[in-house]
């Protein structure tokens, strides 16, 4: 999930997006493949030019971060 201010196409938003994936008690249990596919779709739609996200990258970040609070924009910008 994402929490805090974010600017998208010049528009500012400040809200919280609930996390999804392997979140205890959330009712969701998404595979690394499925999350990678959704992230890749978002990075490549609506005129975006981002590269694909691999299931290996999703697994790497999940292993490193474990259960955590929602991300901020600053934290997401630091990811490789």
C-alpha cells in the first residue's frame, strides 16, 4: 500500500491505499507472478514507458521488507 502525499500528472493526492498481497488477515494472497503482472501493466499503460517488473524482483522486495507499514512516495522512489 501507499500512504501520504503523491503528485500524479500535476495533481496532488494525499490518502492511503491499503496493502495487498500476502497480508495476514487481509483475505488476499497474491502470488509474486500476479503482483509482477499488475505492476508491469501499470508501468506500461496510460502512456507510461516503464519496464517490466519480474516475479524475482517482487520476491526480493517481499523477503527484504517482510510485514511492514504502507509505503511513502519517498520510500518507493528509493527502490532500484
